[in-house]
């Protein structure tokens, strides 16, 4: 059985490194994109099992990136978990409205991250 694959779209290197360590320790394969456009291309090419989406991306934000990814019939059922450092009232609702399936605030806690990932990638 092959490893479940997670795409993390995040412009901050330290955040990607932290999440990579957690995911690899959990037995998942991680792919990374530094911006929304690259993330969209990677999602369409690689068809990951789960996407972690930074909301504050430098080119197009994570909400628009999520909308574009969810337009693909091959990816419309792929879970996307939003990650944001600047959580304001209503942000979670906006993320869900854009198509995100989960929502975490930064700094990301290991327990919360594992819980969200396992929620969407239950292993048989």
C-alpha cells in the first residue's frame, strides 16, 4: 500500500519544515509549493490525498487558490485544510465558503495538526 500524499502550499520555509517533520513522522509523503499558482499546478499534476493551504500566500491568496483547485473535477473531493496566522472573526467561515474542509490557526500545534490530518486521511 502506498503512502498517502499531502501537498502543503506555504510560502514560509520554517512552517514547511515543521509540517514536513510531523507528516513524515506520521508516515505520509509530503509535497511542497511556495505559492498559489505552483500549488494549483502541483495539485492538478500530482492529485494529492490532502492539501494544507496557507491563507496568506504572496501571489494569489489561499482562498482563491482553494477555489481554483476545487474547480477541477479530479480534486473537488480532495480535503483542504486552511492554515492562517492572522485569524480574525469570520475567517474560518470564509475559508469554509471558499471550499476548505478544515481550519487551523498558526502557530500550528502538533496535536491539532495530527488530529486534522487523521480526520481526513483515516487509514483502512
